[in-house]
């Protein structure tokens, strides 16, 4: 039966499947602009809808309303805006027509299922009609076509008395057939040898619903055809990148009276193409490709209040590098450490003692990555708060961000060493957190002033040993401090020791420490890296 629990399961499953299919759908994207971001936009739109679904007990009507509003507010790109309309219209129609959920007898249960099957099919048809109405100039061979064929097939199956799961299966099957036919319906798709990217995403979403209703679980493949466009699709493949085509994509939310949207949509069509205006109840999401950015925004001002305005220059998008599904951003305290993190695949932000990174630097790094999923490694106790602030700001733009609270550079190295881009986001966060948490960290340095520490009072020139962020040793020389730190770190066990040398580290100090470890703990492997950090001749980690 269609319940809030089923909605939640569908939302989670579809998000996971869109994440798996994201890069593949991006590669299919040649219409209306070959900018390779349809899969990413669909994922971000769906994630926004999922995030808007509150925890706790909700009626089905409350759940679909929250989910649809989240999709509307978080919609990205042409495909995302249309998808938000499909989701919202389908959900609201279902909430109107579904029978009450009770515990009926077997005979009544059969009737309830049949009623739900009809209601579901009717909602798919209604959603397709709503999506067509939202587009100023509907084009066949797009996700609109796929949505309509899915709805028609579902309604036919429902009228034949099929169950809810069977109706959904019919919709998915028809959507897949319609998707394969988009290649011949649009010349731009035929030339590139691909199906419509937005339609492919819709197949993934419907397939997730079918897997939930049938109880079979997600399919082993996403259902996206393997055909992809040749590398470097020529600009003429997408009409909006032609020399005479629109130069910008403009999107914004608009608070305006419902009765004025019809005329607004027509006026917007006179300023560009790919016009989609979706929403209702005086809140709308506006999308257009145009040369006149100012006029499209002024048109919104004329009937209401536009906000969250986003403008994208197509030329910039056409020449960008492929966007990864996930980026790891690491704060590095030295040139050598920066090289280590970069070699492991991280986007590096400079930081360290005396040069704390800023929230703005982290936000710019996230923006440069372009990834919909971000893992932040602050690698310094004082930078964790900065990273959390940057993450909160990025989440407002629909980016999924997790901060691994790494308090030392060696914890960051341990975390990124186990990162697997193929894992799900949640699994990756758990794995990186575990690797960082299982790494004890220490360091040695020279006191630059008289001060009181946890180990007592130090004087200028004393050698200091640090364990897990606290000063624990005050000695006369760095070698004694280093061996003392190692003793404390290895006291809790360990199999691997990482030593990161600083800018002013004496090679003799490093050799002495390595010999010491091999003498007292032959079972411990030791690796040495040149970190280039200031103030700390040695950073030490034990895993």
C-alpha cells in the first residue's frame, strides 16, 4: 500500500540509484545543452526533496507535501525543475485520491489495492500533464515523453484490474521503451547516438518505486542504456550552444499570484527557450535559457518577488572538466603534506600553525570541485569549527557535506588512505571516521616562549612532546621528546607508524627515531613522509 513508509523507502532507494547513475546520465546529456550535468542536477534535486522529508510520524498527505516542496525549492537545471513538478503533482494527486488505510478483511483489501492502483496510475497521468503545462514549448523525445508514456501504460494496467506493483511495473516498462525511442525523436540525440538524459533519470526514479513496491530491491543495474556520446560532443549538438543560441541559464524562486503565472510563462518564452515554470500556492521555480538575464529577472519582479537567483554561463559549462561524484577536501599544513593529499585525490586547502584556513577558502574549494558530495578533513583541532561552518553554508546550496573531525594531519592521511569513491556516501563517512578515530597522534616541537603546559612549565628552547593534542613531555632535546612520544603512542598498541617530517627536521633525528622503533617494536611498520610543515619537526601517527 502507498504509505509514508513506502514514500520514505522510495525516496532513499531512488537517491541511492541516482547516485550510482549520476555520471552515466551526465554523459548522455546533449540536449538542450551538452553541459554534462543532468545526472548531477537530478541527484541534487532529489536529495533536496529527501532532506525536506521530516522524521517522525507523518500522514501520507503531510509527507508528500513536504517532499514535493523540497523538490521544488531544491530543483537544479531544466531536468530537475521538470522532475520537481512531476513529483509534486503526483504526490498531491495521490493524497487527494487515496483510500483511507485501515486493516480490512481479505476481500476489502483486494478492493483497496485496486483503488490504490488506479489512484497511482491516475497520479502519473496527472503529473505528466502538469509537467507538459509547465513547459512553455514542450518537445517530444525528452523526459516529458517518457513521463506521458509511463502514465498511459500505468492507467491501462490499472483499468485491467492489475495490482499496484503490477501497475508500477507496467509504467517502468513503458518508460524504458519510450526512453529508447527518444534517440529517433530528437535529431540532436540521433546525431550523438544517445537517449535523453532526463528521461534516463526518470526511468531510474520509477524503477526505484517499482523495486520498493515489489519488494525485490534495487536492480543490479540502473537501467540507463550503455550508449554514451563520443568524447567532445560538438557544440552544434545542442541548440543552446550554437553561436546564435542563448548564452545563459537563469533560475530563481518566485513568490507570485498563481493567476499571473500563465501570462508570465508566455512572456518569459519571448525572452528565451527551455522555459519551465513549476510550483503553485504562490511559490514557483523559474527556469529559462536566455541572452537577456536582466529582463528575465525584471519580469519576475513585475509580478512578485524573485530570490535565490542563479545565473550560469553556458560557455563556462561546456569547457569544464568532468565533475566527480564526491570530492575530499583536506587542509594541509605544508607543501609535502599538500602533495600527499593531492596524490590521494583530495582537493587541498593550505592551513597549519600560524595560518588557519577560513570558511571562505573551504567554500571556494567546494565550489571548484563541483561535486554534489563533499567530505571535509580539517586536520587541525582549531579548524574543525571552521569546517563545520563551511559545511552548513554549502548545505544551503544543496551540497551534501560531511566533516570528519580530524584533529591532526596524520589522522587526515589515515582517513584519505581508505577512501573508496565507489562506496556510498554514508559508508564512506563511516569508513573515514573510523580510520581517523583509530589513529593516535603526536608531535615534537621547540618552545618559543616560557609557558605553563599540562606537563609543567617550559622555557624557551625546551623540547616538547605532544600526544593527542596535549603537551605531555618537556625535555632537553628533540630525540628524547620523540622517543617519549612514541612510547606513549605505542603503549595503546598499533601496527603502523607514520612519521611526517617538518621543514626544519634534522635527518639524524628521523633516523634515530626509526631505529628506536625497530629496536623496541619489530612488529610495527614505519613509513616516513616529507610534510614540509612549520613549527613541528615531526608529526607522528600510530594506527
